[in-house]
């Protein structure tokens, strides 16, 4: 009798059904969420001005000192048109100093309230421009995201209807899935009974061949034992050498800092020059840790990031940039509400990343100023780093290779003009490298 095999794929069919079902649910759920979560149309600000045009004017002329909903150098400007007469606002914005000098009581009161801080005059702004700015300042304050979501989800009849329909569809699909599973069990049992009735074998037990243990065969083969021993010795020596050579090499080191600082945003998006913060790199051995006062040059006015930047930090990097700015304020003792320093400061314990051994001498000014070396040549694409890390190995071999390969800019660097001229004559006009200037001498880096 010829034996035949039956291959039952019931469980594969069940899994496929489950996948199709939940894929359908997922797509349906996404569509429902899109309908329920559609943002409301933007609310137009009241007044005769154009809020969109006013936003551009506000950012160009007012944003350095004012915010809409929070006090900055000047007062918060939300609904300022409801606090003061419009004709008075025309005069104040175009030339506040003249209005104060005229003895206007309201102008003098505002001037004294803000420590007699002079406001810039804007004679270039017409009354129409000011109307547009005031229309923008009258824009209603946006509700928190959670509140908006709640209002959209529970405050509309359409949302309730969609939720009910969603529940019905889910229940129907779940019932279909249960019926499919029951049907598969019935089909599986029927096929087994049919196979047994016709003498078809469904379960097989393979006869296992008694084999010689592989370890015993290996041990008895002297050639394989010798080759394996040599291989293990060479591999052990290779990895041991690599481990010893990596001692003190911290390439890729990226410690967590007490205040998250994104070089990607500052040096990349905002294109802040590296030496604006690390100013001592121009004239000193060390690049220096920037003083927090340097940070406050901008962050006295920048207390919050843009919404898009905030969402990017939360979703992509798990960082709340606004909370990091508050850490800076706590460290410097800055009261953003009163726009004044309290005098209560806290030290920031930065974690050093690039750390050469004491036996090695490195001078930033020699490379940055005299050598015109870009920061990225050693530190990598800093403008792309969300978290700063050690890009280069900073080993002796790495430095020597750089000195051998880096050409000296003779045309635009008069730092060593005389010695450059003499060496160039000796080399027959060939391009000079750092090695030609003694860059491989031991005393250059070790003292």
C-alpha cells in the first residue's frame, strides 16, 4: 500500500485571518481617528486689521522684546488693543519717546513701570500696519492640546455617531473571526477522521541514525586540532592587541549632560558660529566651556521654542526643550516673569567629552587661528549632532597622519610668512605639509 502524507495548514490559515482582520481594523481606526481628530479651522482675530500680515510685522519688529501671552523685556501684548485707546497706540508705537516727553500720563506710567526702558521708535509703520499687528495680538490664546482633543472627541454629535459605528464594526469582525476559528477546527477533525478511515498515515516517526559524536571525531583528527589551536592563538593575539590599543580611546563617547544642549539646533538650524560660544579657542590652548551668560544673551528673550521644534524634540529625541531652558534659568537665577536676575544661582556640572592625557600638549589657537583648521575637521559634523560626542579617536597615530597630510595655506596665512618662504625654496616650490614645519617632532606635542 502506498502511504500518502497530508499537510494541514489550519493554524497558518488562522494566523492569516487574524492578520487580515486586524489590518482592516487598523485602517478603519486610522480613518476614524482622522475624522474625529481633524483640527478646527483657525479663528480669525477680531478687528479691522489682517492678522496674517500682522504676524509677519510682529515677528520682524516686536518679537525681540515682546511676546503675545507672556511678559518679556516688555509687557505681553495679547489683547493690548482692548487696554489702550487705538489713537494712543498709534502715537506710542511710532514714537514712544516723544509721547513720554509730552507728559502724557499713561505713557509716563508705562515707561516707569518697565524701569524706564526705552522702546524703539517705528516711524516706518503706518496706521494700517499697526492695525494688522493689533489684529494679530488679538488672536485668541490656543487651548492646550488635551483640551482641544477632548472637545473634538466628546463635544460633537458626529464623533459620538462614529464611535458607535466603530463599536458595531469591531463586534461584527470579532464574531466573524470566532466563526472562522470554529470552522477550521471542524475541518481539521473531519480530515483526520477521513485519513484514519482510509489508512492514510499522518504521523511519522523518523528513524534516527546512530552517529559518531562530532567532538570525538574532531579530537581524533590531529590536523584539525593543530589548525584550530593556531587559529585560536592568532585570534586571541589579535583581539588582545586591539583591546590594549583601545585603552584610553573614547571615540563615540556621548555622556548625558545636566542640561541638554542641541548643537544641531544652535550650530545647524540657527547657524551660530562655533567661536561665538567657544571664543577662547581663537587665542587660548583650551576652547573653554561657555559661560551661562553667553547663553542668556539669547535666552533672556527665548524662553520657549517654536511648536514645530518642541514636537520634534519630544517625538524624535525624547527631549522637552522648554524644560531644558528652565534648567538654564534656574542655574543663572533668571526670573522670566519679572525679567530680572534673583541672585540665586546653581552650578552646572558639565561632563567633559574630549580629554587628552596630561603627557600630550594641544593648543586650539595654534590650529584654529594659525592653521585655519575648521572645527569640524577634528570634532566632526557638530552642526548635525543632537547629542555631542567624541567624533575622532584623538590618538597619536591620528594626529601624526593629519600632520603628514595637511597642507599649509601659504597664500592666505601670514603667521609664519618668513619660514614658509624659506621652506618653500628648499622644497623647490612644492606644497608644504605640517610635517615639513616640524609637526612630527616629539617636543611639539610632548614636554
